[in-house]
């Protein structure tokens, strides 16, 4: 009888300690400082990140900062006061976000830069897709379709370091083909359709000739290009690129209005980021060998691989991954 009682007590103790261990994991709280939630991609990333964090037994506090750097700084201070175990940030401004790195270091809170690098700061953790490769894929798609002609490159805002990397990738390809193309390069002030629309019209006001291709650094800019082409009655006649594989742009690909968009699987990035954050907090994280210099330090960087989405690859990318359904992309099922 005594042996039985001891066995029961031992089993209860094991269960109690197991429960306490789970409780410690479940109490992990991570702050995620978003850039905005009006961009489709960030909406999806938020869902995926929270989904994986909950699977790992952790909680997330999200802060939507409406694309305002000062809101991100205030959010970081608030999250420090809440004593989160770690933070993740999609920086609105690569330079303005630098003080957030310092704030986190002083509070001994690890900070993971998500998709956008933070410059001139002692950043230790960064995860993103390979932006140089994304630029190369866009330019290669245009070069493959257009033997010669006029190309306009429409880059992102200068305060996003990804803009620099995407441009580098685009011109890694175009610079090897200089004798075949007349290339004009410009950039928007912000990642908005309106800025893209106005910037392209400014270019056309000085150069009346419609370009044969416009390489847009993101889908939000591609929308502005589509609006201009529609007004110029050249919709479907100018090769357009984008990045982020947003639903309306994927639909435009099916209508021959857009040549290619670059797919960066948000679920893969968000899940991996969640796993990285948990491993950092648990002190089991192994830094990658790849680094990116941010103006101050070489930041260990996890670089995931993007994929081109064309008419031929819609089924093997965004549809096969479940990012969108066939019905969402097509008005009828593809042949």
C-alpha cells in the first residue's frame, strides 16, 4: 500500500513539474512592432506569426504604427515597460529605428529585425528574404521577354534599406545588357500607389515616349504603374514587374497586364521568425554564417529565397502553397 501511495505521489509530482514547465513557456511574451496593417502582406504575416507563436506556447502583443517612425519608438518604450521577453520589428525607417535597438539592449531584450534591416545600430538579429535576388529575378524576367528597348526602374523609398538591395539586384542584370537597353532609374518617396503614379507621370512628362518595361520594386508601386498605363491606353503593352505576390497583382498576371511578381512566402518567413525568437529567449539560437553590414556592425542575417510568379508558375507557387486559391486568382479554373 505504501509503495502504491508513493507511486501516485511521484506521478503527481511529475505532472506538477511538467505543468510548471509548460506554464513558463506559455508565459513568454513577445512584442511585434508592425510598420502598418493596410498592406496585404503585413496582414498575412501578422496572422502567420501569431499562429506559430501560439503553437510554440508563446503570446504576442502587436503594435500597428501606421507607417510612422515616432509611433514605433513609442511602441518600443511601451513594450519595454510591459517587460516583454523579446521584440520583433518591421522598421518604417531604417535609420530612425536605430534608437529602438539601443532601447532594447539597455533593457536586455533581444530585438529581431523582420524583413527590413535597421542601419547604424548594434543589431544582432535579422531575418528577411534575399532582396538582391528578388531584384535579379524581376530584371531577368524583363530581359528574357524584351530583346531591346526602354526600361524604367521604379525603386522604393531611400529610407528602406531593402530599396538599395533590390536596386542592386536589378542592375546586376541590366548592367550586363547596357547595349540593348535605354534605362531610366527613379524612386518613390514612400511605398504607396499614389507616389508611384505621380513619379511615373513625372518621368513621362519629361520623356514623352512610353517605356517598353517598368520594373517596379513592389506590388504597391505596380498598382500605380497599372493606373498610368490604363490612362495611356497601354495596359498590357508595357511589361510590368512587382514584388510581394499580392492578390490583385497575381490576377493582373492572368490578364497579361503584369509580367511577373516576386513571391516571398510570408508563412515561411513568419514561422521561421517565430521559431528564431523563441530559440533566442531560450538561449538555443545558433547565428547564421551570412552577415549584412548595416553601417555599424555585420549583422547575422537569415536570408530566405524568393520565387518569381508568372502565368506559368502561378500554380506551382502561390496556389500550391495555399497562399491563394485557384478561385481567388482566376475567374475560372486554368486550363
